[in-house]
């Protein structure tokens, strides 16, 4: 009887599994991925709380993203727990919880998009030396925090009032693939393209500044071997094109990889009216939930968080001067925001 009801539901909601055992498998997978995202986002939040060197302006924005990722993963985990406990979200008795779960899903999924965009725009304005704009955003950080929370609350409320949320298998969201495609996925790809364009342009600016700085350094002290060696080495570490390009491009490229399968599934199901195979649908949902873990990698491993933890567990000898020098000139975007901007402003006056 349960399978018959699920089959009927599946005709209306293509993303929902058709059988009880598929619900168990799907929710188990999503629960595991949710835990990974909780751990990843929690690691970024803990790093911010423990280490002063990761409390820069950029990391304050990354903290906002991590909080959103953490709460989003908790929301996914809660819906999986309800399904695995036998209280299926499609049950009319779970309507209130499903509406709340769908609201929180829309709220945090959209909010993470806005946070990534805010981080990219702020990074561009500061490193591209837009003095007036970069000063304003650093003096009005509360405004940057209010933007993602305010816009995401607006869209989630409109979704609840106009369309409503229903069970799609592992959590509640818009049951129509076409609605999700238009409301969430198309705007998300627009944001991804904006971020990609900003980082490409920013890399070109830093690459040119790096070349000018290298030329200036070579001409400034041609007979001083020790200062020149230290300066050239530091400059190369700051502006080495290959590493800088990898770091900057990793942000939009990871998001493109994560959202390619979900977007493809939305297009397929909305255009054909047929459900994707269960295995692919499971990967589709896992890609959405894994975002918190992915953010921990691209914003944690690429930034100073990993170095701070490494220093904490691997105490350096007090007589070794090299490691602090390496940390100071490490190639990372948040260092560029604090240091590279001042070094690039000096030649231009």
C-alpha cells in the first residue's frame, strides 16, 4: 500500500523516490553528506573563533558563508532523520514540518549564493584598488551581512506564500522542477558567471602588477645581493601566476562542478516530464548538500585556516626564522587583501 502511494506521489513530484527502500537509501546518503558539510562548516567557524590571523575582513565574510552552510546542512540532516524514523515528509501529518523545512532549505540555499557573490565582489573591489568602494564596504560590514540574510528571507517567504513547499525525497522544497530551475538554478549560474568574470579580471590586474613589481625590484637594487634575493623571492611567492590562478579560479569552478548535475537533472525532468534514474537523482541531491564541505575546502584549505591549525599542532622551534617568513608571504587571497593592496598602491602613489 505504501509503495502504491509513493508511486502516485512520484507522478506529481519527479524528484521524490518511488519506493520505500529508495527513500531509506537516499536519506542515508544525504544524512552522511550532511554530516560532512556540518564538519566542514564547523571547522571554518571554529578556526575563526580560535585564531586571530583568520579574523580578517575577508574571513568575516567567509564566516557568514560557513554559518549558512552549517545551518543548511543541519536542516537537511533533520529532514533525513524524520524520513528515516518512519515519519515520511509526504505524510499530511508532517505538513507543518515540511513547510518549515522547505522554507529553511530555500532560505539557506539562496543565502549561500549571495554570500559567495559578496565575497567575490568585496575581494575584487579591494584588490583592484577601488579605494572609495573598498573603504566603504569595510566600514559598513553590517550591511554586507544584512544583504544575504535579507534577500534570502524575502525569497523564502515568497516561495512559502506563493508556491508552498513539498516533499522531494530527502527534504522539502519546491516540488516543481521548472520552478526550481527558474527561481534557483538560473540565477545561481548567473552569479557563478559574474564571479568567474570578476576573478579572471582580478587575476589579470594582479598579474600585470606582479610583472611591474618584478621589473621595479630588479632595477632598484642591482648590486645588493641579500636584499634583492629576499625581495624577489617574496614577490614571486605573492604573485606566482600559476598558483594565484589556481586559487582564484577554484572558487567559481568548484561551484560549476557542484551545480552542473543538479541543473542538468532539472532541465531534463522539466522538459521531458520523466524522473531521472534513482542513482543519478541521489547524486543530484548529494551535490546540493555537499556545498558546505566544498566551501570548507576551497575557502579553508586555500586560506590561512589550514596553516593556523598546522602551526597549532606542529610547534615550531623559537630559533627557526624561516616558517614565520613563509607564512607572511604565503600566497592567499586574504593576505592579498591586507598586504598586497598596500604594496600595489605604493608605486602608483
